[in-house]
């Protein structure tokens, strides 16, 4: 998958003129006011500040516009105010006019400007020295005048009445001049009408003034004629690459872009180049719709859209992402929602534009769009793995070479493990030159990156090139360094999104629903993703073509494929291993905690379903802080340990590559059926590893396991640790007694019945206590919440200790949403709050 287009600049979201095409000057007028010299900056990087002449005491100002702010002059009385704009020419502006000059921008003239016979727009006739060009209006029609080095006119053309401008309308007006060809054009775009015209070619003879040192003047000529109205986003480029057709396309491409509309609800200027909702007095609107400029599409295959944004889950969001495409920037397809996993549903065309909605339920917060990407997913050279050959991709993701003579092509993959490619090719092969480190290799839809290239000469003189490549997702190891981050009762997709921030990958489908409280200390995206899979359970699946990472409860399917001796299986090895067989399993948690109190006094669990022999082992559960989670975890582990480990390794053929055997297809992670009557094997088992020989599908090696560790289910546990809250550990009765004198909670031991507590469903038990004679108790019930709460006002300290003694009898969760625990809501001096839930079951 190749990155086709990325929108991450201010003009992408505002429709402003790109700075890279205005190398001689670009004046956007986006400042809130002028500086001490009555000037605004030059966005081209040339440092040519633009000064307002007669700023004070006139209507000259910077006011809100359709592309940020704009310049306003002479609205009241042009002949009295006599304001204009000025850029000093240090002699270098027209030093190398080259093949083409482009000059133009946006204007919004008043009736005065379009009604007078002469109205200056852009002028070099004010000296010093001789002019080079002059853009003006003649009775409201664009006029272009060009001069030679002696100051004589070599072109003076006014466009026909069909080009006459109206007052109060935003126009894009630009001149394109080709000195060597003796040709010039006007480009006129009407924003309200959405139309643009390129004038007939204007021809001239003579040499355009090659040594013009005149200053640049907007809106004035000869201290007599003045322009009244607005200027915005003006540019100048000498020796330009742009043609009149390019300027026409610029106008059409940015016609809908609204990130700079100051009266709108989206803002691409305040936090440029990011897009947010537009705040008024620090208050954001609840929603706003962004329209982007159109950019290149022209996909070679299918497309995928990815929007990178910052949001607060449940509060801010970017939704309703849609696209529209066109071949000419004038006729557009209907807006279409992007499909599953960002799939582009609009027809493939030359250009694409985007719209999406930013929303917030808290008007003090806003989502933020950082970039929009369009990926080109090239059509695969092969549809099936069997008999496929490696395809070398160029830097744009397009096919560069198909390695027909590659051999020993092996794809090695594991569930939640490695994904690599290796092959060899004759050194003398014509396509050996395409192979180089870090180049990409495509196998059907998957992409691999070459890591090692080894050239070896055999004893007979034959030179062979051996290639080892890793799946594209391995590069997530080199992501931007991640800082330590705490997740509080977070779902897997939240942690995955954090891992993938700043990469080209996104979170795909997540079917694992567990919530975990943990601290992530891994520093790269891939290690975090692996840790998420360990903690939440399930199978990580990397979708390279679509740059998506999925986490499935179970990644495979029941393929229906059958492996049978003399059919598609050459040999098989079955291993039954009781080396690690355990029938009694102890577990020890934080501070030596056991689950004996909730397990009939036993600090262990037992399972004699396979063997009646007592075989003892223990688990290190030092990260567990509550006995219920540890008991669940121990039971899950014992279910693995109490039976023999049975695995199969077989050499098998992929029959699906043959005609009429498509139903025999299988994939990594799938269930398959294995039959061998002589060995008494008849089992459904899972493909957990495979070494697939692309050139010889009959020489594929499979590793199968009959044990499916479905860690993503609601009753599963963890590979590493249970949910935990940093700093929380088991507290003894003595500890509680010691803490009582410093307790901020009133009646914390139920000595005074339910006094000081807000209560719903709890009662005081005067006979059963731990640190005293009484305690609080409640009996659980389905579809009911029972709680007790108290608000305290402690002094300002850097740390606090929360402690409680918790006991239960026959405690059982009736649904995945059931919770037993303590919720702490902290309110800070600024009024903000933070909630933390300590899960006790």
C-alpha cells in the first residue's frame, strides 16, 4: 500500500494559495492587525513585508474573510482616504523573470471600483525606474498592460464585456505572462458562481522589461486613481512552473475549502496546520463540517482513507467522513461515506475532496484533525499464495519487477508471532538489480520489507542471492518513542490507538471487550500492541494493505479443510507431552496474598480429570491485588496444565491451488480436520504456525495445536497480570487500625449505623466487623445498583492513602457489565474532576 496523497498543510484546509508556488511573494493578511510600521508579513519566505499607506484615520483594516482575514481599503471615500498597499522592490524581484510570470490573488471590489473607468489593481508604474506590468479594471473589465525597458507599452488589452466584474463578489484574478513566447492570459474565477474562465491568448512583440526595479503597488496609480474594496491572498512568482490551466485548477480545487472562513464553525488557522472547531471567547460550537481542497487521486488499485485526529473518547469526535471525486474539478460524484476500515467508496478519478464533521459535547474542548491520507492499494499480481512469486515495489508502491525465477520461497507465520518471507534468486538474473535492502516485496496482498541480502558462491561457481524480509508491520518497532502512560479501566482499542499515534496505521476491528487498568512502559508501537494482546487476550492481526491492526477474540475460522494421509498429508508427527502436567496449583499474590478465604480455605486449585496423582506447582501472581481475579487466573492456568500438551507437525499440500479444490482452502489461525486411521488420529485442531512453500505448495509445513487459548472471552484471564491500580496492595487489619486516627471518613466502621453516609441498598451489621465490632453490608441483586458514598474535604497533600477491608460470600457476576468496587471522584481547585474505579472483583 502506497501513500498517494496527504492533506496536512493550511492551504489543504483553507483553499489559500500554496507558498511553494509563490516564491517571489505571498501576502495572506491573516494577522489580527498591522505591526508598528503598518505592515503585514510575507508568507513566501522572501521577507517582503507589505505596508498599508494611509492606515490611520481611514477605513483601512484587516477584517474577517473567506480565507482568514483580508485587507480592506477606501470603503468610505477613496479620493479622500487614498489608502493603498506597498512592497518595496530591492531590485531583485524581477531579476530573473524566466519562462513565466504569474501574479494575482483575490479581490472583492465595491461599486466605486467596478463603476469607474480606471481602477488600479496591481501596479509597477509608480517607480523607481520603468514598469513591467499593470493589472487594472477598465469600466469593471480586467485590463493587462506590459512594458519594455524604455517604459513603452508592448501590450494593452482589456477583456470583453463578458468578463465584467460585479461589486460585492469575491473574484480570483491572475495574469500569466510568457515573455519568450510573447503570450499572456487572464484567469478569472467567480467564487459565488463557482465558475472560472481563461481568457483568449493575448499576444505581444518586444521584450518585457528585464531590469524592472519598480515597487509593487496595490490599489493606487499616480496619486489619482484608487481601488475601493478588499484584497486577500495575493501572490507573485517569477520563473514560475504554473500555467493558466494550473491556476484555473487551483481555483476549482479550493472552491469548497472552508477552514479559513472566519464566520464558519471549523478553524484551520488558529492551530495551523491542524483543524479544530472555531472558538468564540474560548467556547467551541457543538459541531462543524470541514470541506477540504481537492487533491490528486488517480489510484492504480483500490483506495483507503485514514484521518488522523486527537479526541477525547465520549466527548469529542470526528465523524461522517465522506469523499467525492472528479476527473475535471467541475463535475463531481455524490458524496459517499467511506467504507469499512476506511475503504474508498467513491469512484476512482483524477481528483478527490473530503468532508467530515467535528463534534463535541463539552464546549470547552474540541477534536483536532492533524492530517488526512489517501492510500493506493495496488491490485495484487497474484490472487492466491500458491504458485505466487515475489513482486518488487517501487517507492510509490507500484509494481517494479515480478521475480519469476525466485525459488525456495517460504512464508513463515505464527498466530501472535513472526511473519517473514525468504527466497533465493540467481545472482545473474536480470531482475537481481531490483533487489536491495529496505525495498518492499509484495506477496498477494501482504507486503514485506527486505532486511538482509546475502550473495553466496557455491563450490561449482554458482552465485546465489538469498533474501530475508519481514512483514511491513515490523517497522512499528521504529515508531516515535512512546512515553509511559496509565490506562484506567480502558478497553483494548484505547491502548492500541495510543500505540499507533504518529504512525500510518490505525485501529481496525476489535472484538475483545475486556477492560484493563495498567501502566504501559513500552516505548514503541509494536511492543505496546503485543503487550495489549497479552493483557486483554485475543489474536493480533496486521492488515498491511489497509494499514489496520485488528484484535480478534479468535482470528481464524472453521475452514472445513481436511488433512488426510495419502490425500494431502505426506507425514505427520504427534507429540503428547506430560512434562509440565500439574493437578494442584498454588498461587501467591501481592504481599503473600492467597485466595484461601474465598476458596473453602484452600490456597490452591485442583483438577484430577486426567491424572489422580497429586502433582504440585505454584504461580507467581505478585502483581495481583485481589483474590477473586487471582483465583480466576489460577483456574484458567490449571485448565492448561492439568492435561497433556498435544501438538502436531505435518507436511501437507495446499489443495486449494488446484482446480475444483477451492473448498480446501485454509489460513493461519483456522481450524482444520486431521485424519490418520493408522495412528488413531481424528481431531479438529488449529493452525498455529505454517511454513508455506509458494513454489511447491505440497511441501508446506504446518504446526497444529488442539488447545485454543481464547483469552478474549469474558471469563478469560491474563498472560501477565490481572487488573491493578498502581500503589494499591493488600492492607492488613493492623494497618487499618493504625490508619483510623488519620481517617477523613466519618463513621468509617459503621459504629454509628449509617450516619454521615449517603446510602442506597447498604445496611450496618453491628455484629461482624474487622477493625471494630460493626461493618457495612449489602446483598447483590440482578439489574440493581447498591452504593454508599461520602464526600470529604482533605487538606492539600501530594499523596493520599485509600484503604478498605473487603469480604464476600458466594459473590458472582451475572453479566460482563457487573462491577464490585470502590469509585473515587477527585475534584481539583479549578473545578475539574477525575474518576478512578478500583475493581474488587
